C-alpha cells in the first residue's frame, strides 16, 4: 500500500507488541500486550496490559 505524504499525516498507525514467558506454547504464556498509536509522527495513545 503506497501512501502519499498528505495521507500519512491523517492516518493513524497501530503497533502491536506481544511479550511471552518463553517460546513453548504448551508451557509458556503471554505476559504483556502493548499497542501504541501514532499519527503524524506523534505518539497519540498507548494501551498496556500485564498478565
């Protein structure tokens, strides 16, 4: 998807980060989920959840 420069200033991007206790699905679990929202080069919101 190609964005024009003016489009990217009006578009909100979401970055998702999932942290786990390890790499084995039968033994390990998700420990944290974070989402950061960016618009026009600025961090506009963040959501963090710890388990």
